[in-house]
């Protein structure tokens, strides 16, 4: 019986252990300095800042007011901020125009961010050098466009910036922020340190204009368009850089219900693209395209909030079955996973919020497990994550 259980659980154990050790390697790599850009004096990049906004009138008015204040910093004639208005009120559109933003109204039977971006890039297809993609709640920090300009002028064609948590007003928002911070350090900075492309996060992204235009028009995703863009770019051997200097404030979900829906949408996109691209990744690897292969393998990672609980369950199984194979291997996986988070998360915040974090872990874990039930729904329709207006 013991041997039978070991055989049955071995594939799951190996999968979780390899995933944990992979994250550990990225965490260690994130501590090494990535490349610096060399400042060049080739003039100023003209940016098209695209902000898809779906039914978020209060949020988009607040973020647009903040972002348009950059016209006093980066030359106003060198960027246009376009709000892609999907089901916004006429009054909101009028206020956005008064703030200095352009408004591109769209209406779809089934709304998706991809459709909104495709419509906007078709309407604003001339006179720009680069595209910035933001979420409706994102507020660019000072210097964002100047930093983006430096990267574009240095020859970079796809850059992921830092999405800082704008709020930690609830335990869910705190955990969401810590989760993104860890993923950014490992999957963005750590990957770049190893000479591999950063992940894309859906916003705080900057692209060469023609590259973005070509890439977004190839996208068909209902949710998780950033994953689809990663695959399109790395398939063409386009490298995705990451920089923490180019930052936006990003509002985190404040309820477990919103967390469940959001993660369900992400997981559906992640595993769908993995299944579609696995075979192609092997042929690309044979041709020397390691970056594309790595991107596809990254899509096979288990849900980050579920993995620790699954590994601990295997540790318990090892103890109950008196199986050193299960117990020792699962313990190594758990230690590796735990160390990876300790390496990349701010120690002072972990200690300061330790009680709140410990209390929140079971709740977030359960929300992540429930998110698996949202995957099928996410495949059929766009699930919008609502944000609260929290002034930063």
C-alpha cells in the first residue's frame, strides 16, 4: 500500500518540487544586478499612453487627473493619454477631456481588454514612437515617462515596469501586494538576471510603437492578454526587459471574492496558453530559442497561493505513510519555496505585519483554491476586477 501511494503521489511531488526549486533559483538570481541602460541624447520619445477603462468612472477620473499632471514634467507635446472608454458615463468622458486626456469610446457585445487596445491602436496609428499600457487605476510615479524614454532611446523594444502596491488597507490587499512583489522579483528581475525575458504584468508596460501594434493585433485572449503577448514576443526573439525605476501605483484587490475572480481569470489564461504552446516550445528549444521555451514552461507553474498547502499536505502524507521519499522530498520543496519568498520580500514589512500575514494565509489559500472553479467561466467571458477608489 505504501509503495502504491508513493507511485501515485510521485508525479505531483516532482512537479511541486521542481517548481519550488525553480522559484528558489530565480529568487537567488534576483539578488544579482541586471544590466544598466546607457543614457543617450537622441531626443524625446513621443508616447501614446493607453488606458482601457471598463465601468470604472470614479477610478479613471482620479487616475487621469494624477497622470495628466505629468504634463508639467514630461513635455506635453510629447505624449497623449488616451482613455479607452468602455461603458463610461458621458459626464465622465467630458471630465476626462477637460483634464487634457483624449477619449476613445468603444462598445462590444463581449468586452475584452484586447479588443479595446486593438481599437485604440487603429485609431491612433501615426505620429508615435512608443506605447505605454496602464490599468484604469494606475498612477504613474514622477519620472516614469523620462525613464521610459531612456529605455526606448537605448534600443529596448519591450519593457515591464514596477507595479507598486497603492494600498494595503485590508489583509487581502496586503497579501495581494506581497504576492505581486515576490513574483516581480523572481519572474521579472530574477529572469532578467539569468538572461531571460521578464514576465509581463498587464500594465506599466512600454513598447516600441510598431512592435506593440503588430503584437496586439495578433492577440485573441479574453483574459490574460499579457501572457499571450509574452509568447508572441519571445517567439519572435524579442527580449522583454524589466526595470524597477519605471513605476506605477497599482491598487490591490481588497476582498477575497475579488481575489478569487482575478486569480481564476489569470489561471485560465496561464494553463490554456501552456497547453496550446507546449509542442511549439520544444521545436523552438531545438532551434535555440530558449527564451520562448522558458516562457512556456513558466506557464506550467502551480498557483502560488496553493502550492505551499499542497506541499505541506505531501509532508503529512510522508509522515503518516512513514515514507522518507515523500517526507524528505516534500520538506526540501517547502524549505526551498519558503526561502525563495524570504529572499525577495522586504524583511521589515514581514516582521511588522507578521501576525496579519499569518492570519491571512489560510483565507488567501482557500480563495486561491476556489479560484480554480472560476477558470471555466473565465474562458467564456471577460471577468472584470472592480477596484475601490483609494487615494494614494
